[in-house]
């Protein structure tokens, strides 16, 4: 099965797991978990398709074919975590003294990684509000190497114009990286919009069941792909075959899950928007969202992440969170179960208070990863927790 023959829903089930996907296989319908760390050869200087599992492994290869297919790119790489994917990109693309431009609302771990590269390798970083593409252009310096985006962002669900920013960046020969974790390849394909590289935390929607840590990189440039593949092997940032199997399995229901995440998220965002104890709701699927039209123009959906500011501050937020029954108070997102958290005290505590305030992450902010449970059960749980504050 080639990439473009079938629709997304079909490819998410079949690509990489065609029964004949390995020569000499037993026509398994599900890709076997190839645990072997090494592969025998007949001749000393000539190895077969596989040599050593850090370099390449049949289960991982099946998954990498599917990654490329789902983002509509030539190449896919499977990594041990989203941050391993980001570290590989930094190691491969950044040289001492380089400058990068990022969205000011990037994932906290991405900002922390950039801060570490600042100290160790003299990287310069400028974070801007990428909802205004002109601010990206203004931040470009002679030694700028790349632009790092998310859309929508975490946790404020800001949306940036990937096409317009890619056009600006390419005028100056900069690479554009988009972390597409929040919408998943089901709702958005940044390379189709002009970005050069997509990165995912597979831990979230792609895996979908909160039982695996993984990362992915998708791209079209064969030279850059070879460099990344070489460095991945050299640095050893590989996922286990068992993890690859879990992700292959999770991906088969990605489209079903994303549709349900989205319809539940829309119901919850609409409920919160009318609630007297809520100050503000952030969800790109609400027509009141400032970049609603932009998101409609570049993605086929809005995803399952909703953030809101509760009336009051940290005290009310904490009391509300600790009163919930069905929502699990936990970091992470994108699994079938609904998770809820307090960005300032949890996911974004790794960045400084000053950076948080600059980015607009208040102490009253709550982030919800809306799961695929019954939406009325979820809303009832929110209602009873609101009644406790
Ligand atoms: C979780 C996350 C990451 C980091 O991925 P890990 O798999 O936890 O290493 C990066 N970007 C976004 C948007 C995330 O949500």
C-alpha cells in the first residue's frame, strides 16, 4: 500500500502492517514485536536488512512507515520520547552561537531544553507571540537558524499561521519546525502548510492510552533525514520494540478517538463558557477564540484540549481540582481518559514565574485533556466540583 492510495483512516490502520511487510514473514496481520537486539548475517562484510536494533528494528520500521504516511511526508523517525526527538533536532541543527525563534507559549519542557542549550552551547533564543507573523520577521538575525512553533499551543491554545510564517522563514533560508502534538496528524499536517519538520510527543494522542512514552519526527528532506537517522543511532535515542507495537496499536483508532475527543471538548468548552464561576475559556473550536478562523483555514479540527481561568486564583483552582472524581489530576494529555491539571504548579513549574507571567499563564488557569468518556458524566463531575468552591 503506498502513501496516497487511501484516506487517513485507512492508512492509520494498514500502513507498515501490510501482511507481506517483511520478506520471509509468516503473513502476520499484526506486526510482530521483534525483540532481537542483533541480526545474523551470512557474510562478514554484508549484513541483511537489519543489523542491530539501535540502528533499525523491524517493529520500529513498521511504525516509522506509518508516521510518514500520516503526516504525508517522505520520512518518519520513531524516538524514545518527544523530548528525545527535540534533542535530536537541536543536536543535528544547532551550532554554537546560533539563534532560534520560538513561540512564547511553547511546551514547558521545550523551553527548558532551549535554556539548557543556551548555557551549554551559547544558543540564543527569542520567544515571540507568533500569533503575529510580523514579530517573527522582526526577530530574525543574521545567525538565526530556525523557527520553532506549536499550534495550538500549550496551555493557552494560541494558534499561529503556519503557512505565513513558513513563507517568511523561507525567504531567509530558515527551517520551520512545528510541534504538532496537540492536533495530531489527524487534524493538521504542518508540512503540507509549508513547514519543514514535524515533531510529536507520541506519548499523547498518537499513543492515546497513557501507557507509552514516545516521540516522532516527520520530514521530506532526504539529506536532513539521513543526518537525523545517523545521529539518532549515534546518540541512542531509540524506542523499544514493545513501545513501537503499542503505538502501532494505538494509531489504529486515532481518527475515532480524535473525533470523540473533539466533540466532548466542544461540549465542555461550551459548558464552561456559560459558567458563572469561569472567567475565560480557551478552545480554538469556539467562535469566540481569537484565531478561530485561522485554525479553520489550516486544520480540519480543533482537538481535545481546553483551558480555562476559574474565578478567584490559586486557592479556588486547587480546591476545584481536588474535588473532581472522574477527571484524573495528572500531567500529560491525549489519552482516552480525561486528565486535568494546574499549569502554574504542575506542567509549567519548570519555567520561571516571570516567564509564566509574560506568557499569560495565570494561577487561576486550569488545563483539561478531555477524554472519550460520556460527555454528560464529565460535565456532571465538573458541576459537582464547582459546587464545592
Ligand atoms: C508532552 C509534550 C512534549 C514532550 O514529549 P515527551 O514524550 O513527554 O518527551 C513536547 N511537546 C508537547 C506539546 C507535549 O505536550
